């Protein structure tokens, strides 16, 4: 099987998101052939290069999402008319606020609005294919005028009618960036048209190449979302005007609805993402939850021994950023110290960008304020019970050692998708205390303690309960490790996608004949269909004999060959 793997800002770049997941998937499915279609996010990402690729990757095609030179295409009168028609229709759908087809009160989709959006989107794609590009047109004054006309027309929402020139320019610029994949040269017979299945590793603009491959060639699309892109867009640009937020939310909602509708299957990474997808219009029958696969081998030694360096220590591991709410953790630890004065807190992680560095400085200052150096007591002068450390230190050489350095692993986040750090702690056989956010409860499954977010007192009480009960910690840690090995390994992830690939392709009619080196048809190159839409696949009624009375049940009937429809195999 030939898979077109589509990634935005991810595989095969060294610094790409979901790089490890995609690499493990490709290496695990070594019997398939992969074509990688990568959309890069920055010049720095491209300069850092790729990860080593396995032999089953036949080729890699890349395109920048961070920059797009003017294609220099000059439209004639007919092409300009086509662009104005399709872009104007797209803008009209967005200004009506129903681009996604979702009614805010009931969440039900509007098929009419979805069809209008899809028609406009594919019309622009066909124009880009015929004329050689769409970048210049999307940046033109005609695009801004079409958007302004839609905002001022009857039927536009109040927020759209309030849009001013700066708002229109901001929306037009965002649409140009989001629609850049329409102008790529990937949609040819030797490109995405040659694959058996397109696998988009995220939604949004990354799914556009898969949508166009399905539109132009009928290639089935599989969409994987470990983080729901539509949710990310809803939370983005809080400083923008209400008109900009409304129009961009309508666009991304419409794009998500179109992707969910056209995809053969959608694979969320957890139940939290699955509920978001259903709310945003995904058909429940198309959803298959596939948990991310993680390498359990590097945690095997710690997990099997279940020993800890300090039974009186709490450990937090992750990227330092405001969403992790280390402030609440520090206040909770102050409560823990009142009950268990010997307890220490080890915060192991590096800051995530400038914002994370500033937040780390704030947390250090808070720790110094909450726990001033003591002249007496269990710690010597100058020894603060809170330590800020990084992986690679002499006593924490690797990630497994970080989790092994304490008795209880704590997660204090206020926002979380799939808690990777929690799974790592489970692989290490650690008892955990976590806040009830994202997919935490789904991941833990009863093998750890869960408390409300932003509640330092509840967090402290749960930590004290486990610190005082070593036997309970051991039971929970063993159960957590068993659960992680069952659900969250690379092997289960690869096996799940192997079955999904076969399921999707088996339901897709054969579109082409694969030839060998001599030009002869290659047997079994394309899996046979399990189902081809049509009346001939329905169970036929019992035939009535032309002569004589009806045969009683069980009477043998001479078998006749059913004619095979054209193109079926």
C-alpha cells in the first residue's frame, strides 16, 4: 500500500511536532510505502534538517507555510471572474457566520452552508490548478473588496458588518496563509494522485492537500488529530477585534466540518479530543480513538524496580509554562509541609520560550518567599525544600531518573490535552496526583488520585494521603504501569493504524491498475474491496421460479454467476 503522509510543522523535520509519533508509525509499518508531504512552519525549521528516514519512505516533498512568493500569475478576464465568484461565495459563507454549518444553540450542521463552503473551496482549488497559482489573487485588492462586499451585504452577521478596513486586511491576510496549500503542485498523477490513501496528521491547513487529493482523484482521506485544531483557533488571537475573531472562527469551523465530512475515518488521540470533534460536526460512526504510542523501553528499568531515590519527595516533570500552574503547586506544597515537614518538591523541566522563562523566574521568587531558609529544623541553613532542576544534571541523567527521584509524581495543569508526562510516570510505576483537565481521567483510569484544578488545598490533601501510605503508593504504581503498557505503547499504536489503513482501503474502489517493471499488471498490488456502493451489493430477494410452484426451503437451486460490475475486482 502506498501512503501519502501529510504533516504541517512535523515529520520529517528535526524540530517538528509529532515527529517521534510519525517516525515510529512509518518504521513500524515497514511493509507499506510512504510518500511524505511536509508543510514547514519556519525557515529555521527547514535549516535544522530532517531526521534519518527509513527505506520505506520513497520520497519527500516539502512546501513552506511561513512564506509564499508571489507566483507572478496574471489572470485573464475569465479567470478573474472565476476568482471573484468563488472567493466571494467563500466570504459570503463566513460573513453569514454559518461556515461550519453549526448552529450555536443546537450544534446541528447546516448542509446548505457546508455545500456552499465546499463548492467555493474546490472552485478556488480548480482555478489554482488551471492557472498555475492562487497566491497573487488572494493578496489582491479584489480579494479585500470581495470580503468587504460580503460583510456589507444583507444576511451578514452584526459582527461581520462591524468590520473595518484593518479588520478586512487582517482576515484577508489570514485566509491567504491558510489557503496556500491550494497553490501547490502536489495534485498530479505522480503526486498525491498516485497514493492509495492520504493520512493527514492534523486538521486545519494540513488537511487541505488530503481534501484536494480526494476531490481530484478520489483518494480516501484519514485524519488524525491528537490536538483538535479548531479548538486551538477558538482560543487564539484574544486581542483581535470581534469581527476578526468571528470571521476566522467561521472559516476554521467550516474547514473542520468539510474535513470531517470528506474523511473516510477520523482518529482522535483520546476521548477529550473525540468529544470536541463530535461537537464540531464529526460523525460519530467515523471516529476511531487511537492513543499515542510511546516508547516504554527507556522506562523499563525504573518501572520494574519500582524503587525511588527519596520516599519523602514529590516530583513534577514537564515544560515550564503558565498552563502548568506551578504557582498552585507551590501553594499546595506549603500546605503539605505543614503536615509532613520532611517533604521536598523537585520541579524538573525547562522553560517553554520567553514566556516560560519569565514564569520560571516568578516561580523561583515565589518559592523563596514561601520557604525562606531556616536556621533550625530538618534542613540546614540555605537549603530550600523546593528545587528547580533540568534533565542532564548529575543526579538526574535522564527522564526515567527524574520520575524515580520521588515517591509521588504531581501534575498541576489547568490546560492539558493528552498528558504525556503522566503516561511516562505510569511507565515508571509511579503513584500520581493530577488535576482533572483534558484527558487526565481517561489516561489514569483509576490508577491515581485526581483533584479539581486551581485547588491547592485538594492537591495538598491528595499528596499527603499518598506520602503517608507506602503500600497504597505501590499498588497504584503497579496498576498504573500495567495500564500504560496495555494502552499507550508504540506497538498498540502501530497495530491500530495498520488495521485502519486496511479498513479504509478495503472500502475504496480500485482507481488504477499497478504495473510491474515489464508493464504487466501487478497481482495483489491493490487490496480488493470489501464493499463497493451500489444496488448489486445488497442481498437479493429469493428468486421465484419461472415454471412450477415455489420450491420449499432447503431445495437445491442451480447456482448462476452474478455479473461483475465494470471496474470491480
